[in-house]
C-alpha cells in the first residue's frame, strides 16, 4: 500500500522507538527523491512514487527498513574511528562520503560551541579582540554537539541519527562497527542508484544531466533528447494573465526558458508584482525556485530578459520588488561610516512599501569591532539605479 511521507514517518517512529539505532523520521521529503528516486533508511532503499503531484512510499518498504534497524546488533566494545586520513579531507565529496559529512558536522558544531562561549556574541563574528577572548575546550558530548546543529532538525545519515551513537576516546570520535558498516553499505547502494539515475531515460547515455521534475517524478534527459521531445517557447502567451491559463496549457510541453542547456520545463513562471500577474514563460523546477528566492538570480545571463517578459514590467521599465532590492544592494555605494575606510559587507536588502530600499550592512574590520547598521536608499534613487541598469536590455526579450 502506498502511503504519504507523513504517515511513513509516524510508522517509522513507532517501529524504531526502542531500536539501538535512532531513526531520523523527519527525513522523508520530496527533495530526497531528486537524486535517484529513492531515500535510504538504514541500508534499505525506499522508492518514491509520485502521482498527481504528491509523493508516496510503499508501506512494506518502510516496515522492512524499520525492522532492519531494530535488528541491528550493536556492541559498545566494538568500535571504529571516524577520522579520515588528513590528505583526503579536502578531496572527498561530502555527498557520497558519510565519514566526511559527519566530521564536517562535528567541526561546525565545535565552531558554534567555541564561538558561543568565547565571546557570547549572537552571531558568527566575535566583537572582542583576540587577546580578550576566553579559551574554550572542545565539546566531547556528542548529544550536545547534535543539539547545536539541530535547527530545524538533527543531522541524518541514511535516515538515522549518528550523533547519539558517537563516543569520544580521548583522541578520536568512534562509532559502533556494525553501524559504520551499515552506513557504508547504504552509501554503496545510494551511489549505485545515482549512477543508474544519471542515464538518459530516452537514449540511455550517461552524463551529468540535471534531473527534471514531472507530474510522475524526476526524470533524466540529455540535452539532445530534451530538445528533440519538447518545444521551444515562442512567447505566444506574452501579456496573458497567469490566472486565466487553462489547465490544458501545459508548461511541461516546452523547454525551460532559462536553462543554458535544453531542459524540460515544469511551471509557468509569472510576475508576482501587484497588478501584474503576466506569464513570463515555462521554466524548470530549479529555475522557478531560483527566481523565487535565489540570491544570485540576476547574475544568470537570461534573468533580466526573462523578467521583462512580463509586459507590465517591460512597459514600466522596471523589475519586481525583490529583484529591485537585490539590484540596489549590489550597485549602490554605501555612505562612509565612523571614519572607517573599509568597504562594508552588504548582507541583504528589502523593498519598503514606498519603493525605497533598506540595505543591511556590516563592517567586520572596523577599529571599534564589527558594527551593523541599515541604510535607506530613497525611492527616487532606486528608480534611477534600476532604469540605468535596464538601459542596455533589449526592448523585445524574445
């Protein structure tokens, strides 16, 4: 029987409550299926099935994975060190090396611990000079380390929580050998699945192709097959309101307007400016997410022409509010501060209701220590910056 990820999480929690290996029950989400259509729970690969936009998993797979975790025999006396050879530390991929990922998490947690106790600052930048900071010993309690990283959820390896199984020998972090072997088997299975998923589903050629989201799951298509199967968007919906589109007007019949290589689209991207709502064109799931919140969206070579496919934005020679804020953050020169000659770091910016933009700034090398402040860029200056930037943009992005 196919069940929702939420139901699967509850079943997994119920069946592994007394297991020696703590399950990371909140790890089942649609994003885990993007790499190879599976999520690892222990050494069991749980297949994801998508129907009408909703993901499901097989109840039998969840119960089999839970049973395998519950049956794993851990002997506290039989342990293995987690450490990697030093020469490998910068060469390994965190995605496909569980030891590297675990050590990276431990280092992050230790950094947070030292920072929190050496100066008491609320962020990663200590305001105290080096000679005034308190010396802090490393934490050796793995549960306290996990707690430092548990926002929004504890780190997980193969659908399990590794930190409760860690121990400190005085020189090395150790794990039970049976659990380490399980993680290695899970890693091998996941790697094999990823290799298989990298093959084009139409011609079988392997390559580093992006996987596209569809109504029935993620698929892999090489650029040649994508171009042969899907249409190039001609701009025929320019000026059409997104809200007026018929469900039969399928975005996934076209290629993504933004990808540099041919890739199947999934969404109709449209302008969210109040009073606009015009269709901009078909985009893949990745480009849709990038436009909705990506810090570097405007650096994409097709980003601005695509935004101007909204006929209202093009007529007014402007950009949506969040992109105006990003543009002003990147192009505006901040006012001098405290007679400091250092260039402040521009953290982020937001557009105010009156059209002005507030930029959040930080100067780390200030003589008095790192300082933070906000600078308001008036609406008239925002309008000038945007219009100057758009001068070289073609009138017709198509």
